[in-house]
């Protein structure tokens, strides 16, 4: 048995999660102050623990040699990188300008190009926007981590919707010891944020915090509301068509001293190209109370380079710049150059933008219709031309699955009412009708976790549970799936789901 040096033993004592190899997700961390996540985030932590790690103990001879059928991934559809981004990156490399360290705020030339784009998109503050209102980060997750550490003290609250992007809920708790609380969305509000309910939730949380922490030396409060527009995972878009909701959110937060963190990462995947999400920072009165985050991961075929940016009041930008300087000296030049390739006002960008995104959006819309057919049956597709194309794909990729079953759909599974997306590539499925059914190996579908275990041990299927995204109704069995998979994989994976769910009694 290997004897470890005392130096390494000491590190392992401090970080016990690193002592043994864990297959799947790395350690999701803990609340910086409390040492454990808040109750809301702990639920998400538990669900991700099953999805990312614990499922693997269920592998059996039946599935051991099957490739994982993951319906829970967050990567977009595989596409070529946005041409202007690719050209800018290649040009940078060809010019041999990578030997110098860049600035902490990011390349100034790139920031000036992006400034022109932001102004074109309606961003405006009460004075005059400059490149100093912009800074680059290594992804929007990195941006959100830094922002949380800057604006929140221990026990402060960052408010998010339920459902949400589950992995973001860990960030404020790890970075500053803040707590994440949830604003439940509902079918009655068409799954949009209701500004009146937002106001009530903020006031309720603030009152509870005041009573809970009377002697900290400061009064913890709700410091930010994460406004995802388009929403992740619902795909709801707040554009000019429904700007009154956006204005309501902005007014509620401004009047209560609550930042709006405006996440626009899915904006360019909006299906209606004439109604893109309206930035909160396009309202002059909200600009200084808004921290905008966006990047290239979801829309521009460049998730792997982890390129994000923040737009905000210069004080926020200066604080982010300080953190970048103190932790990594400077912002990677490649990220800024790629961002400027995507976000600029050149005439070529206008031409290439449509040529690039129109087929991508059409394909996402098609794959959504393909999924509808796989869930609700081919008869749910009313457009005859579309129906023929979908039927052809299902027949082509059905392989060993029962074709008539695939064309009929999956019994007792449906889309969550009112959640067909207007953007992005996530869909929410309702499995509640399967509750209390029993499958092979005696597994009874009592809750979402038992459903996921059944899907995995039968056909090695993985999906994101409703608990992982703060689904507001715990009585429902909800799964988040992706249509960023190829047509072949969609038919194959949902064919496997069709097969194993039909075995339930």
C-alpha cells in the first residue's frame, strides 16, 4: 500500500473529497459560510448527485456495453463556429500577437467594437456608454461567480425563478456565502415572471432576513434577481411584444435596491427572428441597476472556448477587473477577439448573421416537432409536408425498435402544459402519469429519482430531473430533455425510452 507524504495527507485532510476518484461530476462544493448548501440548493445538489454520480452503481450486464443515452446535456447543437469569430481568431494567430499579456479588462479594440453593437441593440445609460462598461470573462458562469462575490455578503439572497438553470444555484453560495431563494413560476402566468409576485417574494424574504439575523452588523437582503431572457429552461422570451413584464421586473427591483442580473445567453436562438429578447439595459433608468451577462456558448458554436462578457455600471466593471487581476492577472485575448467577431456592427456581420442562424433556427424548430411526434405520436403533426419528413426520419432511424410504437408516441408522457419553448433547445416533459407504476426488477416509480433509476438501469437513459431545476410542483414528475441531439440520436434515445416505459405495469 502506498504511503503518502505528510504534505499530501494534509491537503487531503483539508479537502477530503479529493482522496478517492469519483466517476462523473466533480464536487459541487458547499456554501462558503455555512459549510452546507441552503435547503433549496441542497435539493438540487441531491438530484445532481444522482444524475452525475450515483446512477453508475446501477450498471448491469444488460446495459454495460450500451453507450450512455444522455438527454440532459447542456451543449447546443453541433455546428460550425460563427464565421466572423473563426476568421478573427485565425487572423489573431496568423499575426503572431499572442506573446504579450493582455489587460485585465480585456482587449480594448474588441471592447470598442462590442460597444458599437450594444448601442445598436439599444443599450443606454444616463451619461454615455464607453468601452469601460464592458469586461470579458471566461464564460458566463465565471462572470456570475465574480458578480456574486462582489454584490453579496454572507446570508444575502440572490433570487432565481423555479424552474431555473440548476447549476447556477450553487454559484452564489460557493462564491460569497449568500443564499439562493426561489420565485416559483406558474401556468397561470404563462410561465413568465409576474412582477407583483416578484415584489411580494422580495419583501417576504427581506422581512425574514431582518428577523433571522438581528446582530450581524448589517441587515442581509435580496441583492439580485437573476432574469434569464430567454428563460432557461422554459425558452420564454420577453421582447417588445411583452415589454410590460420586463418593465415591471425592472421597476420592482429598482425600487427595492435589487440588481437585475440579465442573462441574455440564449438571445440569438430565439425562433421569431423579429422579436429577440429585449435587454433590461436598453432602458436608461434601469441601466445602472442591471448587470448584463452573455457570451458565445449557446448560439455561436464556440462553447468550448468559454467566452463571456459583462456589461454594467463602471463601478461593477472595475470590481470585476480587480478580481480578474488578483486571480489570473488578465483576461484571455482569444475570448475578447471571438466576442468582437460575434458582436459588431459591420455590414458583413449583418449578412453572415442571417445566413448562419436561419438554418440553425429551422433545424431546432424541426427537432422540436420531431420530439413532439416521438412523444405525442405522428398524428400530432398537422402539417403534411413536415409530417412526411418526420415519418421518414423515424423510419430511417428506428432500427430495432417497434416502428408502430414509435409512430404512436410514448403513453402517459406529455409536454408540461404551456411550456413549448420560443427559444433554445430544452423541453420539459411530464411523467406524472407514470407514478406508482412498477417495472422490471421491482422498481416502483414513486418519484422522479426512481423514474431516473428505472430509465438508466433499463436503457442507460439520463435526463435532468425537475428537482435539479427547482420545479415548483413537487407532486409532478418532470424531466428536462434536449433537442440539441442529432435527428438520429433523438429517434434512438426516445425509441429506447418508449420501449422501457411501455414495460411499466
